[in-house]
C-alpha cells in the first residue's frame, strides 16, 4: 500500500533514465544483513513475540521490551537482532536470566544490526530471549509512505499515536528478526501502557484492559495465528468501538470497529460496506484466514495499512480513494477503496506472505486485482473489466516488478496496476471463470499461513490452469516491455496474420477471442500464424481484455 500515493503524484521517468538507474544500482553490506538469512539468523526460528511498550507522547520516546520465543534449529553462539537507531538495547535475558552487559554489541557497519552473544543452546529446544530497550524511534513524517512512529493530534488536539513500517521494517520500533520469511508461528501479544484517558488498540483480540494506580492504563492484545513483523501495530487515541458478526464460510466471524469518538456516526454509515466486501473476498479467495483473531477496522492517523486483524483506515469515510476513482471508470466511486484494498491483504500479504521483499507483487498485485473482483461481485463482469482496464493509465513500465533478492529491495510500483492487469489477462486466457475462481481460492488453501516465493505462486497457477504461463509471468514481472501483438491482413482481407513481438523468447500467451457469442483460441508465437475467421480479430475488444500492445504492420 505504501507506494500508492507516490504513484498517483509522481511523473513517469524517462525509460532511458530508468534503465540507467537499474544498471547502476548498488547495495551495501547493511542491505545484505537486512535482506538475507545470515548464519546469525538461520539457527533460530521465531515462535512468538511478546511486546510491551510504554510511549511518552511529549518526549516522543518509548520504553519497551520484547520476549522472543524461538526454536533452536542448530547450535550457535551469536544471535542477530534488528533494531533501528536511535533506539538502543539496554539489556537482555535468556530464559529469565539477565546476561552480562558485554554480552551484546552493535554492528559497526550496519546500524540496524545488534548481536547477542548467547551460550550455545541445544538443537530442537525452545528458548526465550527478552530484550529491554528504549529511545526516540524514527518519526514518520508522511505515513504510511515513510515509516516510523506516528505522533499526531486528532481534530480536538488530543494525542493520536500509531506506527507504520512496511518496507522500512518493524525493527524501527521493536527488536526482532526483521525478515518476511520468518513469522512468529504462534502469533504475538502486544501490551501497551498509556495514559488512562486514552485507549490502545492492537492486533487480534483484547485479553485485558486495566487502569493502574499511577494514572495509566494497560491494554493487552493477542493474535493466535502467524503474523508479519510489520503488521504488529498499536493504535492509541480516544477510541470508541462497536461490534458485529458476519456469517462467513467458516462460521461466525467476529467483527469490531474502533474509531475516534467524534467519528462514530460517520463510521457506522461507511463501515456497513465491510460485510459485502468480506463476502466478496471469501467468494473469490476462500474463507477469511484469521477467524480465531477476528476482523477489525481501526481509524488510523494515516491513509491505511493492512495490519493483520486490525486493518488501518484513514479514508475520511468517503468512497473511492480519498474521494477519487483511480480507474477513471466511475466504478471506483461506488465503494470505499481503503476498506476493500487493505482488507484484501488479509488473504494476500498476511495469509500468504512473500519470503523476500522483492516479491511484494504477491501482496500488491492480488490486492489490486481484488478491486476488480469486488467491482464485478457488486456490479457484474463488464463493470469489473471496465475498472481493470481503467487502471492501465497508471502503469509506468519504468522498472521490473520483481526487485533484487536478498537485499530488502521492493520492485516497481507497477506491482499494483500492472500486476492486476496481468492477472486479469491470465484469467481471460484461461477463459473459464469457475476454474479461475478455484485457482484463486486454491492459493489461499494450499499456501495457508505460509511464506512463499514467486515461483511457487507462478507454478501453482500454471499447473491448475493446465496452461504454462511461465513465460507470461516472466514477461510481466521481470521485464518492462509490453508484449506486442503484430498483425496484418492478406490482400483480399480473408486472412489475418499475427505474431508476438517485443517480448521474451518463447512468450506464449494464448488469446481467446469472442464474436457473436462464439469463441476461438489462438496461440501466437514469435513466428507468423494466420486466422481465416477474421471477424474474431477485433483489436478494440482484444485491447480491453488483454494487457498487450496491438499494432498493424506492413506485410513481410
């Protein structure tokens, strides 16, 4: 989500400049430490995070701890912990035993990395490492697009706090193994200590809320399911809430809504959309993945984020994206963009998570595509096609969607609109809506609560479609050229000749063409082929259903 505003306001770069930037991109040792599974990360598997934090609004500081429950996979004596400056580790304990001051050190060349020197632990044992830390965390200036702790005031001048850290990393506010491939298998707890005039909301279910004798209150929340590091987030403000239930595919889903007190009436109207949205997502993607932890919408001091079971919402209770239609088709003004887009990440991003940040298209392409599917669910297939087609004007083709691996790099923002158009193109190539829906639902079931790689998703779709889309994925995800369907007519106009140009070797996207209620499948290659039923070759129709270029060329 965090790249979206940039995409809306940035001018497209010149292609030559983009290619030059790709060729000259360099990475540091710090990038490798952050983006790869180092030996100091490999020997332990995160099972749970138990975070306690006490923020001070006036000084913009926090005092906190995180107990990391982990399983030892192989014996090792040094543990890499990620914690971004200016936060500092004060001490740490292993299984309740505080370790010597010299038992931890700051990496000299990578400011975000700390090393804990732990005694070698037996393999296949469960250990608890508690880290105590404090400091003034990096402040987010334009959240959620630049991350950090958010210290704002609401419309009435009261403290309103949260965190946004996708991409930047959860280590901007708590110590962890800051890599998407290792989620806490048994979930996480978040305990927040705030002035007793405020309410703290977290992920999952509220386990306790207690007023303390010193004018503070302690709010404790817990999720039972695996969760991304960047999804563990507190929201602190003058919140009120109401509850509801959804009769979903797995039974009764508890729903709750947390908004600032003065937003209550507007929210109760706007959030009525949540039920149709969830029904749509369950129809297309399968059951909501976190029934145990419930579903929440939380008003946030930023536009919105996909925080698991506590989705951040800041769209000012308006349809569209801040009142605008990103597709230009008019369909995008008939529903609330942030409610739909951010909630869709519960399936793609939270249930299914990319192992490497370079594969964030798995999150954002499917979330973008869910907008098309929701439009179709509400208003019909043609409306969905029009919405999808309308978003193409925002595709830049500046850099590949997939970035470099193992260096914590995100690819081009085209992972949104281009990725969504790629998926709709593949759907039309399959030309079997029941099969396509089964593929989408099967992804959620097959990779339930897992971290995955791009090839796993690509191969699953190809296998279950019965069509090899490997070259198609390669074209759209790893290259910036739009494949071109070149064509020309025979002199008597009784045949049309066609082939693929401007594409990777072996590009083999099949096209299903419709005319007068009938269909025909053509299989263009990079060699000329011909079609006698020229009335099927409606270039305007092809353009609206497949994200390709179409160009008439001179006969050879």
